[in-house]
């Protein structure tokens, strides 16, 4: 894959994947960029520009084969191989993520949950066990983990991320209310739920 793809394009790729999946579920096998633009609320030219970054995949006069395009985007997104996850923080959010079936359907496999609350340690979400966070160094190396999901208080997030990085984890999905500062070869998606809610509040206020 090219290394100069903009973040905006990368951000749109999962939307393409999701909408194409919905089209397949509806029995639609072929679609033009114009038709896709109406569904996704993205211009047809933007769709063509985005996909041309990776080879185009369309045919003039035909459009896109929905199944083929979805399959190509799954390759671009790295979804052809499963990714093993751990969740650090076994509260409501962490357990909700662990129990969400679509993650597993898309190849994101939660292998374990970690927490420091004795009332949570030893519990399960389905077949996923919750371990003491003190056992990170003992258990993580046995699980071939690709991604760490942090759903803990912000006070412990930086220290925990550093521990996990030293264990070889380079990708973090961070729900702790702090922006992690990680080495240059690590990747982090910081998800601040309250930020999204405040943006919605701003839009509501300014629409009145």
C-alpha cells in the first residue's frame, strides 16, 4: 500500500466497507460511484479519487462489483488476517466491547480482559476470562496480541500503555480520557466519548 494516503481517505475506508456489506446483504451486486455517493453522502468524484489511491477497481460503463470491491477494501484494511486483542479495564465499557459480536465477525478476537478490581477478576464475558492486571507480563506474551484496548481511568493509562509496548504491542485503541504519547513505531486511536457528545451539543445549540 502507498504510504502517503491521507488520514481522511483512511477514515472513509471503513465506511465503504460497511456500506458495501449492507448492499450485499440487500442482494445488490453492482453499483456505480454515483449511486454509492447518494447512499454514503460523499461525492462520486471523491469516491473515485479515494479508490484510485489503491487501483480504482471500477469499470467504465459497469461501475463496481460490490463483492469484489468489499473484498479489496478488506485487504487494504488488513481484515483478511485475524487480530488478537486484549482489553485492559473490565468495567461496563470494556465488557460491552468484549461482548460485541461484530468485532469477532470482522476478525478482531478478544483473548483476555485485565482489571485491578478483585470483584471483577475471575469473571467472564462469554468465554473471555478476566485476569489481574498484575499478570500482564505473564499472560500477554502467550496470546500473540496485536491490539490493546484501554478502557481504564486515565490515571493508569500511560503506565499501562508503556508496559504493553514493552511486551511488543504497537497498536492501541484508547478510551481513557487522555491522549497517549507513544514511541514513533506505535499507533493509537484515541476515542474520547465526551468530545463527540460535546460536538453534538455544539451543533444542536447552533442549529436553534
